[in-house]
C-alpha cells in the first residue's frame, strides 16, 4: 500500500509508506493545514532518524570508523513496512538492513504510530535496540504547516504562543552546524511573533525549552496546538528567503557543534539505548479555531 487516509470526527490525515511521512492533515472544514511539498521544499513532515541536523563533514564516527550520513539521516528516504492499519490509526516499521548498516552500523527497530481522534492527531516514535551494544540515536519530527493557514491573512498575522515563558538564549546554525555561542531569544515572554526575517540565519533552536506545548495561530481561522513528550529540543524553521510554510520540530538531538569531531555516541543530544531496551517519544497536533 502506498498510502492510508485516517478519519475521525470530520478530520483526516494521510500517511505514505515512503518515509512513514504525514502528507495531509485536514480540519473539520476541509482546510489543508500541512504544506503540500511545493517547489520551495519537496517534503511535508519527514521523520529525522538516526540523526537530527547535520554531522560535521556528513560523516558518522564509530570506533574509529567513518560512515557517510547526510543531513537528518536516512529514515525519511526509506520505505517503511505497514505493521497495522485501521480506520483511525496505523503503525509503520523500519528495521536495519545491509544498506542502513553502510551508513549506521547498528541494529534497530523504528516504529511510527499515527492515531487520529476528535480534533487531534497523535504521533508516536518507538526506537528499539535490537542489537547487543548500546544504540546511539537521535530522532526528530519535522511537520511543515501552511503559513499562512488562511491564504487571505498575512504571515505577520501569525504567532507562536508557548505554554511557559521562554527566556533562555536560542542556538543558531552556520552551514548546518551549531554555532558555539547562544544568541538572544526572539521570544517575548511566551510569544514569538512570526516573520520571514526570523529565518534569515536558518532555524531558531531552543536547546532548553521550558514549555511542552505551543499554539500556532492568527486572530482568526484554524489554530494548531502542538505538544510533545520525550523530546529535549525544539526547532522552528522556514526556508531562508521566504516560503509559505512553518516547521515546528520537536527533537531529541541537534546538529553537530562546529568544533565537534568525536564519536557519534559522544555527540551532544544523542540518546544511548541499552541492548533490548526502547525509547518512546510522542507529539500531538490539536486543531481548533483562532480567537
């Protein structure tokens, strides 16, 4: 099966086997909320695994060996197996094979679950270490929402409102790698006013977010609340130079610092999973109306 559309209470979500990617999310009014992979960016909501961001030199180092690993990892470009399919939920699975081991010399099982309920889509990532040595891994979500959600509104009509005050400095990137010095946050208390100039220097990265949720909305029209569990970082991104989408990205992991050349297992943000153990992370998209 190439794709499956889930339905619940008038909303729908479509998932494809390629990359286990969410490619459509429509609210009760039939409004498409997800970016439809136009020329500005050819993806919708890729899964980032086993890395988030870039590694220095696009190389993963393990026990003195180097392995080629492109930005955000390979899961988004692999075909997953459909493990479960239902009217409102599904699970897709990716496991290691000869091809993945040329880039990432570890045994793993990655299961991604989608569950649609009234006005909500829940997404679960389950990473299992099926090998006999610790599994170093990062994983992240990368959903791109239309910006603006209503075409008649301006981009500047939208804001992100965090659950808590986000006073900590943010991190920025240069050539895809993490700059050493934190930058002053553009968030004003709980509020981040949105504009294209925010992304001139690539993503805005909260490496120590206090909040576990945020709301993306204008004064009217559809509103999106995202909440997450198990993720340590949050990326906010739109294509520098302007594009009609906004990505809200819970991450467990981060791009390599510009001066990091060590073993992948020692890279900041990597989780280490013991043999036979698993890690479960999740996020939820809740739909409502602007106020």
